[in-house]
């Protein structure tokens, strides 16, 4: 069974374009994020995806991990507000700073998505995540790449996941092969040195 890529509405005045209906890739990204946050005792409400050029979100730091595969190249960006980080630390205290925790969650979100795409014969390779703040984050936000943004509402602010639009346009073909890695397993990433 093949799943078609997304079809978008025309651009709005704000520069963000809501999608007419969710796609299979949207479902994979949103469910992966929801389940991961639930595993850390944070309930999130996924909002409709939006397409945008240039990323803007209210987080002091962001995790970025680059990925590539057949006809796919780009990055995933995760924004986690300090208030949500504090909530996670209250419920499950860890010896991790905000930046360290953003790094870990970026790693985990990308790993979950990568693992699920294997079921649809899409194999991605990934770089190690980077955590950006300050001027580096502003430069990343001002990129002109077409991105698809997923926001997840919490009681303490929105978690943001943005991916390069090429990932959302990929054709998926279901395979009944079992997952190569379970969601609970450790996921290792290729150490590649390119900047996001």
C-alpha cells in the first residue's frame, strides 16, 4: 500500500500554510513525539501541521539533527521551553541541564521517527544532534528552507518539532517486516561533522 505526499493550501498572509489533511508522515512524526513525551510523563496535544519558510518558535535553545536518504535531505529541529523542561525535571529528576535534555530528546524523537519509517521502506541516515542557542539559534531560525512545523501544546508552553519539507513529501510503501529496533532500545547515530 502506497501513501501519497501532502497537498497544501495556498500561502496565507502570515507565511504559514495549513495543510488540507494529515498525511501518513504527519501521523508518524506526531505520534512519535506524543508517545515519547508521554514516556516522560508530559501530556501533549498535537496541533495541525503548518508549512513555513524560516522557523520561529519560543524556545531559548533548540536541538538540531540532520538526516538524509533517497530524495530526502534536511534537518529536524526540536524546541523545548524552559517551563516544560522544569516540569519534566520535577516529575523525573535527572542530573541534566536544559541543553543536555534538549539534546537527548532530539536524539530520541529522531530515532523514533527513523525507526518507524523503516516499516515503509524509507531508510534515513542521521548526524549527531547539535544544541543551538543565542546567535547560532537565530541564524538557524532565519534560514530560508521550506519546513513543516508541528506544535504540541502543554500546560507550560508549546513543544515544537520542525522538519525539512522533503521528508513530508516522501512516498511511503508499507512493508510487513518487523521493526529493526524497538522504541525502547538504544539508537545509535552516525557521527558526521556537517553543521545544520
